[in-house]
C-alpha cells in the first residue's frame, strides 16, 4: 500500500454489487470521474478482510455512477465481500488543480476566522450542493454552513490550515445547526 489508509484520499464508496459477474456500483466522490474510474486504474478498499489494492478491469457509467469490474472479483460473492467500502488512492496520485480550486481533503481541518478575527471553528467536511459547495464548520457556534464562494471565503490557505471569511450580515446566525451564535454571556471567546 502507498501510505497509511488514513492518509489516502477517498474517491468513492461501493454502493452495492451489480449483476452476477462481480461488478459493483460506486457512489463517486470526485470531480474527475473519467480520470479516477477507467480500465487499468487502481484504488484501495478496506473490507473485513483488510486493505486491498484493486485494479479496474471494466468501467461504464450509468446515471453518473460508475459500474466497475475489478480484476480478481469475478462473482457476486466476491463483490459482496468488498462490503460498502470506501475506495481510496494515495494523495500522490492526485493531479494538480487550477489556481483557486482545492481538493476537499485540503480544506478539512482548516481553522475558519472572520475578517474581524473571530474564530468560527474548524472545517469538518465539504458538502456538495446544486448551486455551490458548503463548508461544514464546527466550533463555538455549533455546526455552521458557509458557502465556499470567492465572495465569502476571501482567503484560502490550505498549507497554513486557515480560511478567512467575510460573511454577509446574519449569514452565520442563519446557517447555524445544533448550536447558537456566541453572544453576550455565552462564554464564547473565553
């Protein structure tokens, strides 16, 4: 394996077996499905049997989801043995991105502050929405959803593990889940 499992990047997850020839339907978690899912491509999966490298022998797309056959996975029983495992690749297998674009895993763990210096929290995940991506930030506010747009996220520095936002008035209060906005007497910032 090319590095520890935890350091590999998720590119999809197995949704279910497909047919009786060992193929599986995959829920893709990549903006580059044609590059990630192609005959000869490799991915790693962790199943109850352990971590295993898989080579893709066949790939076709149905409704934007790849249906993949792997070398050595020839029956429905073989496919079921993979479970609903995540498919991962080493970070080194990822290509460079155009300036101003970021891999989700580069944003997770970044500390988010406002332009005024207030700490909002840490990015826990990135959610895909039809209009744009949302940063899911957890901190003193609870869970806050912030659109990942250049007008709001004015400084993105994954190397420094920092994102600075300039949210419109009321955005943080409106997009808070499971918590409440810090205010007088809330103990936030202490």
